[in-house]
C-alpha cells in the first residue's frame, strides 16, 4: 500500500505490489522497443540492486505484469516512486512518463476495454543530459520500482486532490478544505460533494465539471471541536471527501491530518503558540539489503532508534520521502523538514529548471496534508552566492510559497558569510563541519558566534530569523576503535558530536540541530569514490543500524536538552 491507511472506501483500488516479470538491458538480445522475453522475476517495490548480479547496475530495466478488467473502465495507476525515470506502456502503447525517484505520480488511461492487458514499466537510473537531479553524488541513485504501486478504477468525474489546511484563531480550530476534481469523460458531469471529519458530515455543495477538464471546490469548516497535533499528543483525524450522484456514492478520497500551526516568531520556532526547539537527524532512504526501497518495518525501526536517541526531528535529506515514512512521523509525533530533490547540483544543466520545479510541485501536491512536515526545504548546498544562483533560489522559494503559504521555507547552506539568499528564507539553516573538514574541537562555539554576529548584522538578509544547524558530524568506520581518538575512529566521532551538541543544543540563538547523519549510506562511485567503503560513514549507526560509540553520548545530550528545554518553556 502507498500509505499506512486506506485512501478509499468507495473507489476501487488494488495494490500491484508483488512479483513482476523483469529483464535488464544487458540481458536482452532483441532490438524491439519492449522486451519479447523476460529473464527473471522482481519484487515490487524493491531496488534491483538487491538482486544477484545487479548490485551496481546502472542502466534500464523492464517490469511486466498483466491487469484484468471485468468491464470497460478508467484506469488510474499510482506510483509511490520509481527510480529514477519511468515510461509506462499499456498493451505496448506509451501512456505515461515520470522523472525523479522521490515523488509520487499517477497515470490515467480512460476507457480501457474489459479483458486482460499487458502493463510494462521501463525504468532508467542512468546519469547524463536527461537527468539534472539524479547524478553522481554523496548518496546512491538506485534503480527500480522502489515504492508501492496501486491500480484504481475511477468514474469519469473523480476526486483528483485534497488539500486540508488547519487554521488556528486563539484556541479555535478551522479547516480550509480545497478539493480538485477531474472529468476524463466525453460529457460534462456533476456531483454532490461532502466531507466527513470526525464522524461529522459537512456539505460542500454541487460541482459541475465540463468534459476533459478539472475544477475545484473550497470551503472552510469552522469551530471544529478537535484536539491539536503535537509530538507529545499527535492527534490525527481522517478527512473523507465523497461524491454522490442520484443518491449513489460514486467516488471518494481519504487523507489524514493533524491540527497544528507551525510558525516562526522572531528568532523562535513556534508550535500552536508555544516555542519549540528541534533536535534530530538527517536521514537518507538507504539500506544495504533494500537500497532506497525500505519496507515499512525498516522505516519504523529507524524512527524508533531516533526516538531512543531522544530526538523529535528528522530532515529528509535530500529529497521527498516515502509517504509511509511521513505517515509514521505523523503518528509518532516527529517534526519533519522535507525538501525537494537537490544536493549541490549545478544550475546550468539543461533540464534543471523544469525538473527542479516539477519535483518541488509534486512534493507539495502529494505531501502537504502531513502535520509532521513543519517546513519545506530546497537546494541543499547549491549556488547561493552568485546573482545567477540567487535567481534560481528565489524561483524555487517563491514556487514553494505559492503552493503552500502555511509553512516556513529554508535551504541548507554551506556558504557561510558569502550567502546572498538569506533574505528569501524564513529560517536560516547552516551546514557546518567544524572539526571534520576544517578546524578542530577547540573553537566550535567561537566560530559559530562569529557567524551569528554576521547574521544578525544589517545586510546578511537573515538578521533576527531562527537558525538551524542543519548538518554537522564526522565520519567513523564501525568497529574502528582507537585510544588516540584519530579521525575515522568511533571515539573521534563521539567527541565531535558530544562537543557540538553541548554547544548547539544549549545556544540561545539555535532553534534546531540535525546531526549528519542517521546511518552510513552508500554513495555513487566516482567523485565520492574516495570515501572509505564507497560509503558516507558519518552515521551514528552504521548501515546495518549497529550503534557506534557516539550513540550513547548523543542519547545523553539529547535527553539533557529535553529536560533543559522543558524547564525553559
Ligand atoms: C554536505 C551534504 C551532505 C553530505 C555531507 C558530508 O553537507 O549536504 O549530503 O555530503 O556534506 O558528508 O560531507
């Protein structure tokens, strides 16, 4: 399933997870557009790197299965994520295409005849002119249908999207409901629309949509007797939009929300009117056995480890995450910084603008109802020092604000006092590797205070804004124990994290602290091939989630912060 709950009670939905026929380019011996023979099976969802002989395969692969329709129907295929480019064929004809591994997407094929049909998905994880966001990088781009897939049967007029934005006035909550409809039929259609929230039905009125177009209905549901969402009490509510025609329920869409308001107030971050501080990890979707296709239990286990470490915050570095992971964060009460897909990417790639904008749009379109997502990020360590780079930062930040004005926006920068884009963000976020790439552990605080002094001076663009230390850390090879505590030993990593956390968690000007990184992850061989084991080894746990020496000191520092912050509130 795409979520941890069912999104439909009326619409017919069938998961397409399971074994599909599979073949890679190098196993094919034909020149046809689509394979005539498949050499093996692949499990969907999964990364093909988990299959024998494919653990470093970069190329194309084809997945095939059949679907059967008892009667003619409008078929809507929903993909949680395909890494990294997909072309969808039905009975040999292309019906859909998508770029980027990390955002959900849907393909609608109207009026498919009754009977058995061949569904093929061509997947490509190569780098080059066709790919601006996926490139050689300090994480691995896996290949495959790496997140769940479902097939839905939709009526001509169906619910295409639901946005539900909580609004707080004093202690009173209301909900701005925006529903988008799509008519894929040949004639105009209408329906009566209602919303069910916490066992109460609200009438949204009647919608009439001309053939082959979309339309929207909006309504504010006022004075709702609801309990707010917070990490301590992550209260969640299902919202079900239902369409009815002549007393027949024709379609529905269910999402799950939390009533919370997250804002900046001067130098503070504020949840439901109370200052909060964030402490946690940067987490890649990566696992030695599953690649980026972690099953739900593994995603849950990662959050349980972060909870054991007394964390309340996770950054989805550097791309939108699996919707099930975000569902878990909603349920467990984690704050999430979600960001569109970028890690130190050049802006001069011919496809950058279109792919970056589409990825950002899809992230917000599909994920905006998650209460755990409290801020949007973008453009990690990209060019925020040149005028050209500023144009791109303003473009993406303005797009985010157009699509969702309810959340603060940030980007993680390593440009220090050279940054010229801090005026565009609500929260200033710094990646600082003091004691690893430069400096030592003796003057972390002095260096930080120098940066804060610059930030709060006129002209920086960030004066008076909340500050998050979005990345800091050190590499440690699991099992490398050294009494002389040299770099790459677990001891040095523990010392650096302990010293850094002691400063960042207690500094009055720092509102958030995210360690780089949760676990060791695979990196793309090449520029990062020099990394030991071709891995980024800065995890507090290794890739098998085995704790390094830093684990206990991080856990203690985070616990101290909980006590101190509670006292300060
Ligand atoms: C950067 C980058 C991370 C990672 C880190 C490191 O801050 O944002 O993705 O590459 O450096 O480990 O050096």
